């Protein structure tokens, strides 16, 4: 006897309900994927201290003492530094930050009178300036007092750009009068003798002016190749003299 229509519907009810449930499950939207978690930002690094080597050809042509000093500072843990200047590296065969403000042939008195440093400061924004300047002035017979006046002008320009400027000024390396000018050796001594008192007058707590004695122990016969410019031995001596001075300024808040 065939099943009644009611029984047939009841018999089909369970499979139909199951199918409906499956269809509903398939039709339901899939749960949204979890948003990716952004990685934690890297910790900020301290801004590098910007150091300008400033001078003439002894600083910039090629100025290989800068390469030695750069690497000495790196090896001493002073890795957050940046040598700056509008002049680029000039070889030396040693990896280093070669930017500098060494201009062959320039007189510091001309730089001061013409306001050249102001533009260089604007372009590079240093925190520390290392000055070895005056060799060409001495060679040109410029009096010591006039050279010191130029130094004073440069210091004022540095502080106008950065009131907390830290400044190191070198007692410049000697010159051999037999291979430069007849009065050069004495002119260098006169200038160097006057620099410490001048620096003491210029120095402030906020903007210290310190002296690097590049004259004592430097010999023109063994440390230069022409009586004026350093050879490899001279470069090593210059870097060694700059190191404690610059290292000390890097530890001084501007």
C-alpha cells in the first residue's frame, strides 16, 4: 500500500531541513579576516652630531688627517657623528665621511670680511666646528691681531647660526721659512702664542671655545712634504691632537 501524502512529507522533512541548514551555512558570509597587527615602531635614534672641519688646504686638500680622525672617533664609540661641509672627500684611500669646509688658498681674514662662512653654515648646520685656519694669512704677512679679529668674526657668525656652537681652534702647524716665506716660521709662532688668551676671552659655558695645540711636537722636516702641508706622519699627529679635543666637545651639551 503506498504511503500517505502526510507520511511522505514527514519522511522528507528531516532531509529538507538538513539541506536547508547546509545551504544557510554556505550562504552565510565568512567571518572577516583578523586585521594584521602593525609591527612596533623602531626606537628613535639620536640625531648625529654634525662636525665641520674648517680651514684651508691643510684641512681640505686632501686633508687625510680627517679620515684618520673619523675612524679614531668611530672606534672609540663615537658613531653618531656626521662630518659636514660643502666640500666633498678627496681620496686618502680610507673609508670615512669626507665632507669638509677646507678651501685651498683661502685666507681666514678674507672669509671673515666676505661673510663666506655664513653661507656654509646655512648649508650644513653644524653643531661643532674645528678650525685650522691662518696659514695663508701668515704667509701673506697679515698681522696676528688682524687674524684674531677674523677669528672673532667667525665665532660670532657661528653663534648667530647656532647659539650653542661648540668650537675648537687649532694653534696651527709650523711652516719652514726656507720653503715658504722668510717670516712664516715666526709669524706662526706669534699667532699660536696669542690663541689661548683669545680663546679664553671668547669661550662661554653655552658655546665653549677650546684650543687644539697642533704646533707643539710637529716638525716641518719630518711631518710635512713641502715645509707647509702634512705628510702621512703629519696627518697622524694632527688626528691624534684633534681627537681628545673633539671627543671632549662631543660630551659637552650645546
